[in-house]
C-alpha cells in the first residue's frame, strides 16, 4: 500500500480581477466572467517563481508528514515555467528543504500534466521499494500573451505531495494514464508566450482525454461516479471541469470543494494537484477521491485516492488551501501586474 504521507499548497497573495484586464483591452469583462467562469486570478510577485513556490508547498507537506527531509529519496518538480532552460529546479528545492545530498532530482514537463506526472513517478518509486519517500510537486507561474484569452486565467500556485508506505493519510488505490498526439497548445523554444488551437482545446483535446482516462481508471477499480465522495479535474477555466464532471456522471457537490479556478485562475501544473489539497483539507476517513489531470500535447493521469484515519491528525498542521485563497490578498492594477509578469521590461 502506497500513497500520500504529507501534502502542502501555496498560492501567491497578489490577485488581479477580470475587470482590470478587460478594461485594459476594451473588452467586456462580463463575457469573460461568464464564458470562462472566473472572477480573478493569482499573480506571482517579482521575487516569486516555480522554485520559491515549490519550496513553500514542500515545507508545508513536511509539516504534515512529520518526517526528516533527509529521508526523501527523490524530488521531482513538474512545471512548464521552470526558471531556467538549463539548470534544474529540483536541486534548489531539495537543498532548500533539507533533502540533499543523497537524493534523485528531475524536472518534468508535460504542459499542465507535469505535476501529476511528478506525483505518478514518485508513487511508483516508493511502490517498487526503491526508496522510503519521494516528493512530487506541481507548480507554475503560467504565461498568457497580452490581450489573449489565456491572460484572463493564467495564474500561479504550487502543490507538493510526499509519497510513502507508512502513516498514509490517503492511499493510492488505482492509477491510469491516457495519451495521444494532439497538439492543442504549445510553446516553442525562445517564445515567451504559448499558442493554442482555440476551440480545439476542448475537443478533441481536454474532454476526450479526461473522459477516457476517468472511465478506464474507474473500470479498473469497479467503481462508478456515485461511489466517490469527491472528484477533481484539470481546471483551465471554471467551466470545463464542471462540464466534464457532468459528462462523466458526477454531481456538482462532488466537484465544488476542489474547484479553485474561479477564484485563483489556471495554475497549470498545479491545477488538479491544488484541487486535491483543498479536498484533503476537508475529507473524512474512508472517502474516495477521483483525480484526473490534463496536459496539452496531450494526456491525462488518473488517480483514485482513499482517505485514511490519519487525515484528522495532520490536516491542521499547515495552512489549508481555501484559507489561503480567502486570506490576505493584494489587488493589482494592470500596470503593476504587467510589471510583475515582465510584460513591461524596465531599463536597467
């Protein structure tokens, strides 16, 4: 039996509202609010990036795991916004949390599926008895070109999960991955902003992969939507995860706890992992959770988690995700947001 022994989340306190972006481009904020089902999004500060957010989320995971970080055998950071093109994020994270030097590090990329990818590999290494603990992280400071629809949702956040075999707070019952070569979203070398295939990002991309992955992993487990207490899907906007949930047969109350995008935007590699942290913050022993990620290019990772009795003793040891979302916020105007996101480069 393998699963999660500690989890943590981090979301920047900076926010920008949909209205502030729409005002800059002379567009109708209400159409974006309704069309994307998003109100505002998180914005990293000028001194925040994938590494700093990963460190914060990992330290919180350690608080819940109550283990010595030196016992972590692997640190994997999944992101599509690694600060360096050639230099790993994982080594900095590992050293910052005290997991070095006898640790395996790697950075993962698979668009928004990079976080669940890191979680999957961490799980398998522990399951194979290669190590006692492994850390999988999903974190991003995502990009959206000025005036593009992505700018209304591309945000920042991180989720970290320590996988182990003992003192589990959630066991991993089943996994499954579903992949095809579907180029709905991409960013070439030296390009700062990604491009996307517009309406094709829904079908045959997002909905095809999530529904196939979810149905197959539920079939493996001989479970149906009604057997689950919670479900979380990748959240490129607020509408897609609710629509795919209905397509699969899930009720709104099963989805709402992990639906974060309307309040913080699309955290890319942190999206479904952050939703899982919000669910673990309230889940009860015995609850079943379905998690299905999605990454353009394209693929989905599916996980079925079963919550254990230990959840009640560890969840309050670190900040809860919805408490972070509802906590102290600093609202930015478009000018300051552009400066923080380096859309405006100051001469030095």
